[in-house]
């Protein structure tokens, strides 16, 4: 089992003793338990070390546009929190994002407060045990009575749009649960409504937040989304209710049914097998104890880790990006793609069986 995202809803969220034991009691090779399978540790360590180097002083810098990317920084911090040995790095990133939380959660351009960014930043703080800097109150204000999160918009900006979605809602469920917020149950219930009857979750909410039916099945334009489903499963697995348990189980069944024979998962747009979706799905499957499926996903991801040059440890989005990364290296235009893929894929690599991949020499 991977280390789970820190999540708890006092009466709503509970981690099983088995999960806690698996996260803290096993060494990397399973030496403390004779029945534990031995997993590869070098690949995850390589990716984690590369990610640490992408956020010097806790902040990932976008060289292409000359800006600090606090969202990516949070992604890196949350990913590193799922593997052993990086507590100090996670704390450094969390403090850096907290220092710049206004720039991250209140980006302007018509968005006064981004609900999804607020939720992600709060999850990062909780992972690092950094004191809440007002993010909890900010997030609670973004949760409606129905549990739906929403961005706060500038009424004077006619182009302003609400970008809140299922992934942000999942982060909100995690963060509110850990904080034992009174808004946690409503947020979890609303997240459950974003699941269609086949088990998958859509990425976007109902266009009208006042519509009587906010459910996925009521939306004829809803499409399956692996990333949204994986995030929702990760969040709902921690909610201690029959409804959440059933929703998470259905999401897991859908993920296993849509996994390709080679272990990969494809994005909703373009139907392209990629490390982002495969990594997230593999992470969720590992937390659900679907070891065989999680191991296949980890193996596919590991086969897309760059092994050559200064950027060894980066994770390529797809086959084409792997060739470019190994042969040409990363550019300031392409590095963001490798960074995000690495952040989303890293936790899944905790389930990589020893000897699963054969790396060619550079």
C-alpha cells in the first residue's frame, strides 16, 4: 500500500489499521513481513529526487513564461508526501506555497478566490503539518449548502468563469475531512453525485449550480474521466459512510475494467495512454488493495521514466515524449509536461514489482 493522503473526517473519515500498518510498518523491500511482496525502490527514488530538484527553495519555476508555478509546486509536495524520506522537502514546499498563497489562490483575471487551488494548498499544508494560514476558512466559504465548491468571481469582470471541478472537489473532501469541518459531509455527498451509474466520475459540474439535479446521470454531455475518477476514489475511500464506500468501490471497478492490457490508462481527451492518468489510477488502485492492477500501472509508468542525461528521473507523458526526453532532453517549453507527469505518477511507483522493467543503457 502507498502512504495515503492525509485525510480524516472525525465521524466521517477513518483510516483502517491495516492501511496505517502498511504505510508505516514496512520497509521498502517488505523485510518486516514475510507475506509482503518485494517492490522496486530505485525508480521511485529517482523520480522523487528529480522532482525535488524541480522545486528549489520549494517553488517550481516556469522557465517558458518566467513565472512561479505554485500549483505545480503543490502537486510536487503532495506527491513527495506519499513516499518515504522527503518530509523536509514537503515542509519546504508547503511553507513556500503558504508564503505565496494569495498569489496562488487569488490569481486575478476575474477569479477572486479559486476553490480548487485553496483546497489543494490546504491538503499540502496538512501533509506537511504546517499550521493553517486561513485556508480552511477560505475553503469553507467556497462550499455551498449543497456541498458544491465554487470559485469566488469578480462581478465586474464579465469574462470571469467558475473553474471548480471534480478534482478540486476531491481535494476539498480530503482537506475538510482532515480538518473535521462541518462542511465535510456535504462536500463528500456532492462529490458522490458526480459519479455516473457505470462507476466513473465526470470532470465538470452541472453548468447551473442552482439546478435541482446536480448528478452525473442527469448530464447528457458527461464523459468518463480517469483522472477525475482516480481523485474521487482517493478522497471517498477515506470517508466513513456506506454511500462513500459504495461509490469508491464502483469507481475502482470501473478503473480496473478500463485499464489496457499493458497496464496503461488513457486520457478522456484524445484517448491517449499517458503517465498522468496511469499514475493517478495506479495510486487509487493501490489504496484500494487492487495490487495486480496497481502493479501493471506502475510497470507502464516505470517504462516511461527518462533514464538518460541530466533529466534522468523525469516522467514522460507518453511514448513520443519518452523518446524526446531520452534523445533530446527537456526544453523550457516541454519541462512542465514532464514535471506534472512525474508528480501525478510518483505515488503509483510504490507498487512497482522488482524486475518488472528492463532499462536499456543510454
